[in-house]
């Protein structure tokens, strides 16, 4: 275990708000510092065992409870104390000043977790999972962060790296004897081992899409013509569930978006600020903006105005469908405003434009064509075909009212199903961009190795590519680290973490 000379301290709870604040102190002098600022009623901290809680007074400041942790049985692996005081920013400030005056040093961002890593309490990917766990806002992201914290993900990576190290040693053996032109390693055997490892890395790289969706939310675009009811729908979905969009360092959000948790899964409605503005602007800009968000979405919710004339509805849907073509985005089609069908008095029907598709639903007798959701899906398909726009697979229309909430439960079910996360079985998922990029580079190198074996390239060249892949995998859990890498990771943590 590395021995740090100094003892660090920092508030571990947000200052301001809440009833209690906790100040964390870690390092060789942690217990002595506690003794020097707190008058304990039952013996000194230095003479206490680990995992004990002591009551004391900081004269003129507060009454506190101090938890004692003895090295190596603490978060950082060092002697540590946690001082619980009343949550006043003045009190917290005062205690920190006393600790610093007694010889402590204010911790830098992430320094506690960094010490935990350096002291071997956790590896790098576990340290990152701590940040994810703290930031997790949905059941699923919590589950993934927790499983990464427990270390199954890093053991999988370690094992994978071990296999590559073995492979490398077979190659290096050959390299050592290369002057004698002996081929020790059976190339077919090597290729077999390599293929297995490559497939494994590929699987991890592919899992990032799911992992990222779990960690940062499944990106959903709500699109449709101006006045179709997109904003109303979004408000209905977000409703009281309105998630607090946290400014979590290290997440890839670049805009503030509406998020909502459905069925334990976080959904992120993208570019919704733009959508909202669009109702004030000319139609074209509104539509273009909302279509731009399709590119970033995994699921697209097409909102059709159930009170607009059918040809308009067909046209706006065709514009959406054309932008979906060729991608693997999930589509959910809504006919909105079905509540308005009830609002029309029967005697008004003859005066209404019959091409409005709402009448036939509730009052088939007045319709010249029947437009239940299935029939509408048929009409939409016909139109797409006539315009040479590919018909989305399994096209189906859901009737909803964003205003009354009718049909929204079904929509939520479809959203949850579209995320494709229900069958996640706890297998390793890559949720971290840094890991994903390292795995991609590892995959690249492994492919070079394969090409090298294929072409019977010189063994030392092949070995170099293999070493690159090994280094990339190792960088994920911290087999090899550089000061820059550690700084980069831990500076994203908050002070006190
Ligand atoms: P956006 O331009 O697509 O965002 O549309 P808005 O959400 O601003 O809605 C346009 C208009 O349609 C507003 O007057 C809404 O009150 C109305 N509207 C939206 N959803 C419904 C609905 O389900 N039923 C009815 N009757 N009106 C709705």
C-alpha cells in the first residue's frame, strides 16, 4: 500500500440543505486531527477501534458524531474519520478550518477515491463506477453501476487481458528464437485464440450502445408537424415525474434535455427545447428542427394530428418516414387528440370537412371511409408506397390524447419495449466512453494482429500490435496508469468523493 504523507479533508455532503453534513478526513493523522478538534466524552479517537461511532463536542461550534475507520478497513484504505455535524454551511466551514489549522489539507476533486485506487481498494473501472452509482437516476443505471462496482466487469476484462498476455508470450517465445528460424507457436492455434478474444472485445464494443442508453438515457425524438401536440405530449410524459437534469461531469450530454424514467429505464427526450420553440416559428423551421433530432434518436415518436385532414397527416408522416429509411431506429406512431372526437356535436358533422380523419373513428356512420388506427396505418402505408418511401416495418398507429392522458400507458409500454433493455441479463455492459474508446483501439490492434498472422508478417510486428491491445485493455481497469489519465478521471469527481 502506498503511504501518503498528508491527511486530507473535505465535505462529503452538499453544503446547504439537509439536516446533517458529513466531513471526511483520511490519512495517517486522521484520528489525531479528530482528537485535536473534538472533545470526546468517551476516550480519544486514537485509542478507539475501527467501525466505532463516538459522540463529542467541538467547543463553540457544534455537537458531532465521529465514525472511526482504521487502515486498511476504510474506503481509502487509510485511517479515516467521518464527522457528522449539523448541516450549516457555517459549521462545516468552521470545522474544515479547524482541521486545516490542525495540519489537515483540503482534498482535491476525487482525491478520496483516487487514494482508494492507489491503495488497491478498487481498480480504475470500479472507481469510475462509484461516480456512476452516485449519479444513477434510474433502476437500471443503478443496477449496472452496482454490478460494475462489485467488479464482475473488471474481472472479465482482466481475464481477457490475461488471455492476450498468454498469446503474446507464445509469440514472444518465437521471437526469442527467431534467429534459429523456429516456429514454436502453432499459427492456427494462435489464430483460434485470437479470434475468440477479438469476438469478445467486439461484443463489449457493441454493448456500448445499450450501456450508454442505460447510463445516459435512451434518446427519443418526438417529431411531427407544428401543432400536432408534441409539446403537450412531452409535458404529459414528463409530468410530475420530471427528472432533475443533473449536471453530472463525465456524462455525454451536451444539451439540457427532458428526462423521464419509465419502467426503471431513463429516457432522454432530445432537442426538446427546439421543439418547444418551434410552435412560435414558421412551420418549415419547426419541422426541420424536429427532424434534425431524428438523427440522434434511438426511438422516434411520430405525432400525427388526429384532427388534421388526412392528406396533411399522410404528408407529414411521409416526411418523417423518409428520414427513418435505412436506419435501425424504433418508430412509434401516434394519432393524437382523440379526445376531440367526443367534443364535436353530432349535428355539427355535416358542416365539417369529411377528410378530417377524426369523424370516422367515433361516428363511423358519417364517415366515407373507416379510419380506425389499423385503417389509418393502411392509408399511411399506401401513401408511402405511392411516394416510394419505404414503409417502416410493423407500422402501427396508437390512438392517444396528450391532453387527457388517454392511451399514454400504452405509449409508455411501447417506449419501454423500444429500448430493448428488458432482456438485459446482467452481462457486462460498457457504459463509459473512456472504456469504449480503449476497447475500440484494442479491437483495431487485434484486427491488425489477425492480418499479420494471415500475411505471415514478421513476428515482432505482430507482437507489437498485440502489446498495444493488451495496454488498451489494461488502461480500462488501471493495470498501467499515467498521471494524466488519473488526473483526467478523478478531476471529474466532486470534492469529497
Ligand atoms: P406542437 O406544436 O406539436 O408542440 O403542439 P402543441 O403541443 O403546442 O399543441 C398544439 C395545440 O394542440 C395546442 O392548442 C394544444 O392544446 C392542442 N393539443 C395538443 N394535444 C392535444 C390533445 O390530445 N387533445 C386536444 N384536444 N388538443 C390537443
